[in-house]
């Protein structure tokens, strides 16, 4: 039986995943995780930051933030997604964060799966109609502040006080234009600090632990069974790390959802069946998670679950549309 990836390649169709969220919210981490699991040769990804219509100085002169839709070429992005879905290449604009400047364009070709991540992929009805699987990343304020300061200081030349001031300045636009997009997402990823205390690593440092809540629409189509194996005997004998997994049903903006909360660090053996199911579906048996580590944190586990959900959606679309 052909793998899902073989079927997608043979179909010559292009599927688009959209990952929305605030600046520094962890969108790229989610995108890279999905891309690594699906395969670098199967996925092409880009950031919506490249579609800024104003550079940093122009935004400052006009008193507008990148979160405002008017500071972005949303129609151009939609035009480009339409072309990519038809299997055509585009000249994708480039935004240089180190200089805050728009720097021409580069050729960008289609792939079986395209991931577009950024501030506004779910903002307009036209964009939403072009995206097959919609994700919104929603970390707590403290986590987002930590991640954004670390990224902007380390990669974009800001100092910590500049980043913190910018976060406050952007908050009204975040509420108006970004946060609202989670209403349209099929999965909302909420990240907050873990309630557990991390164990020391071999180098004497403590890893960052998080609690991840996956708020997902209840599936309307049948899917294959997949297990998260919990060996109580092994946990009681050998586990040195604390974790919890919780599931509940709820209503979320008028939709029936299931909420899975993963906290702490989970032993690799518990996700082996999920990894195998992903490998069987993808037609590859390469290592999916980082086997150098005996335990996987909540973000790593959530990447596996997100990818499984993406694959189930792809299988459903392939079944419905041939």
C-alpha cells in the first residue's frame, strides 16, 4: 500500500498549512518541528514577515505596527498562495529583520506541503480559503515575553528594554488583529510555564519546562487508532521526571473541542507508538524525535500530535478529493 506522501506526490497537489500567532510566539518552532517530521524534501515554508509593505522606519514615521493589516501585503500573499497551489513558482519578497528593510525578491517554488507562518495567515476570508490546515499559537504573556526577548536580542539586534517596550506598544493591535484569528483555527496551541520543577541536566543546568494545551476541533471523520503507552510499572520503577497528560471536552467559540494538556517531560517509550504510526503513514522509518534524549518535553510531544493531526487532515482531503 502506498504511503500518504507517495499519494500526495503522485497527485501533484499542493497543500497549505497556516500557522498564526504573535511575534515571538513560537510559530517557527512549531513549523520546524512539522517540517522535520514530514521531511525536508516534502515541505517548503516561509514567513509572512516577508510580506510587510512598510519597512521599520516607514512604520515608525506613520505610527503603525507590523501587526496592523495595512502594514502588510495580504492580497499579494493570497495571490502567491493561489499560484503555489496551482504548482507555479513565485517571486517571494524578502524582509531583512537585522536591518528592518524590504530587500527585493527571490524565486520560491511549490512543494507537496507549504507552511506559511506569521501574523495574519488566518485574518481574511480569502487567505483562510487557501489554507488546508489552520493552527494558532498562543503562549502565555510570561512565556511570550521570554521567547521574544531571547530571539530579538540574539537575532535581531535589539536590547531587552526595547523589546519589552515594543511588546507593550503592540498589545492593542495584537488584541484587534492577531488574537481574533484563533476563532478560525482547527488547533490552538497554548503554552505556559510548567507546574513541575525540572531535573538537572548532566551539565548542571535546568531545562525549560512548559505545559502545552492543544485545543482541537472534534474530528468528524473516522481515523486510525493510535496509542500513548503508559507502563505504570516502569514509571514507578525508573521515571525520574514528572509529567501529566489530561483530556477534557469543551466548547470553544461555538465549536466542540477536545483539550489535551501535556506537562513536564515524557519518556520516549510513551510516544513510540505515535512515532510508528507517523512513520507508517509517511512511508519512512527515519527517527522522528531526538533519540539522544531519554525524555521529550511537552513541546516536542505536541509537535508529534500536531503532525499526526495534519496527516489525518491530509488523508481526509485526499480521500474526499481523490
